[in-house]
C-alpha cells in the first residue's frame, strides 16, 4: 500500500475514531494517587485545585485526553502542547540505569526497556494513532494556543499533511530544524543531524513573544551604524536579531547534569525556547508523550503550569524523580485511571523494612520483573541476588496516610533510610525497571 493511501486512510480513520470517542457518553476518571512536595496538608477545595495545576498522568494519553475534555474541564485551557511522539523508526528504545549497593558499589550501565516504536501493520496505523490524538489536542488548546510536534525524517512530511488538514494550512507557523552534532554518519548519505519541529497555532490570534539571537558582524568587528545597538563577547561584535528557524542546540550529553538516562531525552534549552516564545508566566503547557519529563522540568523553572502523560513505567518513575528534585518548584500530583485494578497499579515486588534507631530502613527488595538486554542480564542477576535493594530508584514516605492519596513527606533515593515517625506510615517506591510498589504500617 502506498504511503499516500496510508495518509488518506489515517485521516479518515483517525477522524472517525475521534468522533466516536467524543460522542460516547462518559469516560473513566483519573484519581490522584501520589502528591509530591505537598507543603503541608491541603484541605480546602481551592488549595486542592492548585495542586492539580501540575499533573503527571501515568497511562495512555488517548484515555487521559478524553478525561480532560469530558470531565476535567480542560477544553480550551492549554496554551502550548508540545509532543515528541515515537518517530516511526521501527526500533525499541531503552533507558540506561545503574544498580547500586553498599557491598558491590555501582554496577556498569545496563539498559532496560523504555518504549516501543515498532508499528507492525504499516504507517497507516502510526498516522491514525496521531490523527485521533491531534483532534483531541486541538480541542484542549486555548484560542491563543499552539501545538509543537517534534519528529524527524521518518514521518515529518506525512505528519505535516495531517496537521495542515486538522489545524488548517493557514495556521502553520514554522518548521524548525533542530540541529545537533550527535548521532552517526553514513558512507552513502549526508550525516542526518537534525530533527523537525512543526509549529501550528489554533487560530490566527496566537500568542507569540519574539525571541532574539546573536548575529555576529563580518570579521567580528563593530559596524557602528547609526541607531543599531551592538554588543561584544569573547568571540567578537554582534547585533541581536529575531530568532531564525534553524536552532543549533546540543543534545543531552553523557555528562550533562540534565541527563536522566531515558532514551531520546530532549534538551531543556530546546523546550525553553518554545515555552518563552508561546506562553507567559502561569500559562498551562502540556506534553502527552512526556518521556523523562523535560517539558515539566522547564515549566517548573520558568513558572508555567504543566500537564504531562506517558504510558511507560520507566518514564513515570524517571519523571517523578526528576521533578521532585527541582528546588522551589510547585507540588505535583501523579494520577492514574480509576479503572485500573490493584494488580495493575502495583507490581508484585516484595519489600521489607526495619525500624531501628529512629530510622525506617529498607532491608530487602525483590523486583517483580525486569526487561534487559541479554548482555546485561548477568550483571543485574548478580547485583539483585547479592542485594535486591540495589535495584531501587527511589521511594517516598507519607507519615500520616489517609488511605487514598500518598503525600510524599520525604523522598529517598536508592535504598537509603528516612526518619521513623509515629503514625500511619505509607511507602511508595519505584525501582530502576519502573516497578511501583507500596508498603504500609501503623507505627
Ligand atoms: C520520544 S519519547 C519522549 C521523550 C521526551 N520528550 C523527553 O524529553 O524525555 C516518546 C514517549 O512517548 C510515550 N508514548 C508512546 N505512546 C504513548 C501513548 N499512547 N500514551 C502515552 N505515552 C506514550 C513513550 O512511552 C515515550 O516515553
């Protein structure tokens, strides 16, 4: 089947699916299961609502967007939607993690499954998946809002056709080429060193703040033109001009402080540009394919509110860890569909704690499941048989659990310990493979 047919079928099929979803009555509800940085126990309805300005949904974004539109009162409320979906690469992606134990120290880096970008049937399947979601995103956007879709050569030109159709050709604003140095080279083609970001507005009345960039003078010398402001840095003399549509930003390097280990993590600088250009303080920005949580991290640092969603377990745990480490950021909620059975909410990992010398200490842990490269299985097995707690990513403790929402009073990384306090103690933890477990006891 030709790609053009795939495109046409996807447009028709995705549109029909969207209409069917929006016409059917009701949808599942999302319940807050974890609150990070609760800053005291909020009680009033308005304070509760404030907490939901920063929300991480764990699960499929289609069901979550349906909820936001039908029950979450979010139609027309989002200022920016940035999405960096799978690119149609026919590959599986992994996260780099390390096990860590007091006895064995840090393990070499091992790879665990993060997400799958293989589409068995065809491009039609992939484009249909995007079409239905773009329609829902359009409904979520405010009248001054915009959407940014991050792709590469695999699908960008087909997706541009979808967006022309769904958002309207006249709402196309820019195609940004994000250039980077990393990645491979080929003997049979020019080295592929850019991604494509498609930027569409919802209406012609969209918010846009002009950003400036440096433009160096010829020979880096001052021009001294009348009325032109010039500046000098260590390279030479420059003027400030309106930012162009080719962005040269380094990928997140191995030694970068931003690095989470999550495959295909995007640099904060890239998201900063989008957020500064298309939103103001306090606006709501969303990412429904949020991976390691780059959008939320940038929003926290630039005083925007955020909504993120990812269906991957490793993505959810990476995001919670990343966001709970950002200083002075707002509280955030982790939500899941209320239709999930307990077995889906929690892994069957076994955990035990000791209570001694005023501390609650994790003494043993057995991960429920882990998906690893063949080469890494031996390393993981050695660490886990020696010390299961080496697989812990982080855990948090609520000292006064109400039986419904876990309010993280303390977040502890790796298998360390926290203070022991009297009360209904509840622990929620995640291991490096994305397994989520809980433990509770009245102390
Ligand atoms: C390219 S990654 C995003 C990386 C992210 N921009 C970052 O900076 O870390 C794509 C993500 O989309 C998620 N994803 C794929 N299909 C999804 C779906 N239907 N619902 C929610 N998340 C999905 C994957 O789990 C993966 O984490």
